[in-house]
């Protein structure tokens, strides 16, 4: 695996995803009349232990600190996604495993959201998080899709990495 490619591609993918979510919540917060509330809220919870919306103070240091954590998390996800794409070019069945793991992760994330979310995270509507994640996911996937023509060709032949088995494979067993 070309780790230099995985790293550089992963950083770009992560920056695209982080930017998409940041822009989405800037729009949502601005419509609600509180620009930058979401990163301020999450930063206040992470760095200052805020437990309710009343504890949140929208300030540039908190917003920037949270943004750094947000970007770093997305870069990690981007590097993982790039590594999976590179591996799937060689072994298309890897993509099926990645899809299943992604679904399990998403389910786990929203389960934790509903269990641990209130009262502070209750300020974010679950649908806005899901839409933001969806927008970021589509943008990230599109970038990877465009950068991996070998993967596109292999998936056109074998969707989700399904292997074509010859009829005599079962006879040999």
C-alpha cells in the first residue's frame, strides 16, 4: 500500500468532510439566530465541562479549539477511508466489510447520542446531525470514488466485492 498516497488523500478527504459539516452547522446555527453555537457548545462540553445550553458561551477560543478536534477526527476518518479504498482495489471484498463496519459505527453513534445526549446534546436535532453526516459522507465518498478508477472498475465487475465463483469450486471441496 502506498502510505504517502493514503496519508495525503486522507487529509484531503478529512478536510472536505470537516468543512462540509462545519458549513452545514454554520447554516443551521445562523438560521436559528446563533451563529457558531454548535462548535461553541461542543467545545464547551469537551473543554470546560458544560452540561447545559446555559453554560455555553460562544467564544472564538472555544470554537477554534473544538474545530481543531473536529478536523483532526475527520482527518483520521479520511485516512482510514483512503486506506480502505486502496485495499479494496486489491481485494474488493474489503469494501463489503467496510460498509458493514460503517453501518455498525453509525448505529452505535446514534445509540450513544440518544442515551448520553440530553441535556446538552439535546440542543442538536438528531436529523441535523444525520443530514450533516450524510452530506460529509457523500462528499468524502465522491472524492475517493474519483481518485480510484481501479476500484470503480472492479466494483463495476463485482458489486461490493462479490467474487465470481466458478462452478467447479464447490466440486473440489
